[in-house]
C-alpha cells in the first residue's frame, strides 16, 4: 500500500489547542479527506458572511480543494485543532502584503461561537 504524506504538520500547541501547518498542495496531490470535510463544515454562510467572496459557497470536498489551493497559494494556513488533533475548529491565515507587513486573520466554526 502506498502511503501519502499528510497535508498537516504540527506548528505549535497550547495546553488546550494545537495549530497545524497546512502544506500547499501539489498538482494532483490528494489532500486528506478529513481536511476537506472540515473545510466544508467550517465555511458556513454564518461564518463567511463578512469574509471575501472566495470563502463562500464551499459546499463539497471538490469546492473545498479549490478553496484550499487558493488560500495556500496566497497565505500561510494553520488549522486550529483540539489538543488531541481529532477536530479542526477553525483556521489562522498569515499573509504577507507587498510592503512586507504580515496580516493575520482567523475564523472559527459555528460550534466555537455557541454559548
């Protein structure tokens, strides 16, 4: 059986959360299905309402792959997970602008926003 590398690797962690660096995809490289499913689950209309249009309308794994390719070509992407690495809760984006400044953004899934 051919083993494929995971698109996720541990970047850093806290006592409650782990941040996983999401590697840019190579052409034809299959990302982990769990990552694509998490993207679909997190990018709901409520979460993406105030974000740029390319964050919206991600309703399938194939659309999630297109979104992932776009994001990782423009930014460093970190997945925010539970400490046990089983649940992706959101994402952190780090984008370097033309003037050399790093811009930081994040989004969390709806479950994280509930009281």
